[in-house]
């Protein structure tokens, strides 16, 4: 019997309008009514992810910043694995040198360089994209800037205060060669994991920070066996939790590498794929 369901946000629970469909909401509430713990597992910051659930009157556990932080339903921090501070600053200096757009996830804030907005739009103009793709990417940029707690900084020097923990660094580029070269610069650094959550980004985080490790820790806290868990996602940063969950589902639009590690493939994020997966679990629990 499934007692916990971990759900990714972007590309999974959230549709292209960055909203949670009525069917998905209804399925989640039915699961909660039947005693199933709902856990959100996202690359977003906790305070940003929380906003989606306040609107529908829910307060789940939230695994955020790709597993670098876990927050209780009341918003209190349960666990965190920040990056080594000096290593984080060194990487930010390199990203600024290479004119990467980046986002730094710290407690209660998401910081991006002031030059970042121009950089992203300039890269879109240089890229070989269709009109529809360009419009979609522009919408994505607007969503990035609209995140809760988002602010621009002059440079990473503003983050050097020893009291500021850096949980995750997200780098974005619409130039494939630039993105690939950036990945190579960081991929072999010690105590670091580099992971994708989309085709045009990579995250820099502590090697022990992952959705899978966070899910393992949380289930131990809640006294739930991993065999009694389910997880659903769509991208590479979800694989660590999909691999350890008792039952796993990939979204219909997920990369093949994600589908290959999952037990089932559901519909897309625009077709209530999460609801379909939860409904199947609820039906199985009744058998």
C-alpha cells in the first residue's frame, strides 16, 4: 500500500500556464483524505513552491532546491545541505566571467545578476528557434523573474557574508555550446553534483543534495518504508527519487532516460498526468 507520494512541480504538477489543474487538485485532496502523505519535490525554492499550495489550502512537506532543503508543512526548515561557501562564490565568479545568467538560492531569497535579463533575451535572438519556441522561452523568462522572493544583485560579492548559506546555483543559457562548456567546467569539481532540470540549464549543488537522498531522509523521519512510496517527475533531476520510490511514473513528455527508470508512463503535464497516476494508486490501495 502506498503511504506517500512525492511530486515534482515544473513540467509535472504545473501545466504550461504554471497552474495546478482542478483534476490534479482533486486527486491530491482525495489522496490526503485517504491518509497518504503528499510531498512536493522541486528545484524551486521552498518559499516559491509554497505559494502554489496556499492558493488551494494545502501545506505539504516540501523538498526544495533539488533536495538541498526540506521544509516542514508549517514552513520550518527541517534539513539543509548548503554548498561549500568558498566553492559557491568561486563558481559564481566564473559564471559572471562567462556572462551566464544564474540564480542563487538562499534562505528566503532567489538572487540573479542585473545583467542577466539582457543576457537571456540577447541569447534568444542569437538562437535558432521557431517563433513559437521563442515565445515559449520568453514566457519561461518571465516566470523566472516572477518567482516569489526574486531579486537582482549587482554581483556575487553581495552574497559573501558568512551568515548566508547558498543551497543551489541554477545556470541558464540558450546557446548550446556555451551551456555545454559551462557544464564541463564544473562537472568534475569535488563535493559537487551538476544536474539538469531542463534542456537549457544546469544546477550546481552539494554532492549529497538530491531529491532521492531527501526523500530517503524524510521517509525515515515519517516512519514510512520506501517500498510504500510513489514518485512522479519529468526530468533528470527527478531520477534519484524515481529510482528509490516503491512505484514511479514519468510524465508522457519526459526524456526517454527518465521513462526508462520508471514503472509506468502517464500523460503529460497538460493532460492531468499527475491525477491519472494518483487515481491509479488510490484504486490499487483499495484492492
